[in-house]
C-alpha cells in the first residue's frame, strides 16, 4: 500500500510537477496539495487522516512553513515533515530543525535522492542530506558530554538560540575572540563544521529544551 503524502506549497506549477514525480514512485502517493500552512492546520482541525509525510515549503502566504512547523510541534509532534524549499540560509534551517522538521531538502534535489529521502524519513524518522548530514551523522556518546565544560555547555545552549555570536559574547561577558575559540573547540570536540551542526547535535541529544 502506498505511503500517503501531503504537499504544502503555493507554487502551483511546481506542486503539480511534484505530484507527477511522487506518483510515479511505487511506494508513495500524493493525497492532497495545499497552498499554505493554514489549509494544513484546517485539515488536522477537521480530524482528517494524517499523512505519513508532509512536504512543506517555507515561504508561503497566510501561514508560512516556520509558523506551520510551530503549530505541528504543539499539536502533532510525531508527524513526519520534510522541508522542501529554496531557502537555504542557516537561520531558517536551525528554526525548522528545532521545531521538529525531520529533514531539509532544496527544490533542486535530484529525483533519485528525493525518493531516497522519502523512503528514509518514512522508515527511520530522519533524513540527513547535504545540508545536515555532517552534523547528524555523529551520534552522541556519553563521554562527549562529560568532556564539555560548564561554559562550553552554556555556549552551546546559547548557540541554539537566535542570538548572533556577538550577542552570545555579551550574554557570557566574554570577548568575541574568546567566543570564536569556544566555537572552534566545540566544532572539533563534536566533529561538526557549522552552527547548524551544533544545533542538530544538541537537539538530537536533548541538550536543549525545544
């Protein structure tokens, strides 16, 4: 039986093309296309069946992807959602992951990788593409946490917020240069290469409260 998918995207031409692609896959079927997050919210409020996977754009009218993820986090926390968007800035990725998004795909993704993403998020719960793979591939070990100093843990917690590094320095009463040192030390200790990696590590290992 095909796994059901709902597409939430306001670009009609793209959505129609996506429906054709997904319905050509043996194991997946698009059951509905919506133009914004509010339509999805109404779907759940009307107690209609939840799909196995939601494909969610970010920039939409009425209710955008971030607002939609925030609602899903509060009302449907187990729902599997893949972001499918052209937005690839670090801040947006961090927000979506913190809100429970199971993977972050760009719209220029190769069809074969797209199918792999759908299959993986359905079976395993998460999909790690080039935007997140490096950070998500390293599972936490208990000793990794023990090796972090209290100040490093404080920095990691603040790095998971929307504060800039300059603002983190002000909160911790440290110089920007010292903050740069904390960042590089954590990159090395946790084997990540970006702030997104730090956030993903903290979220997956429950080091921050979402």
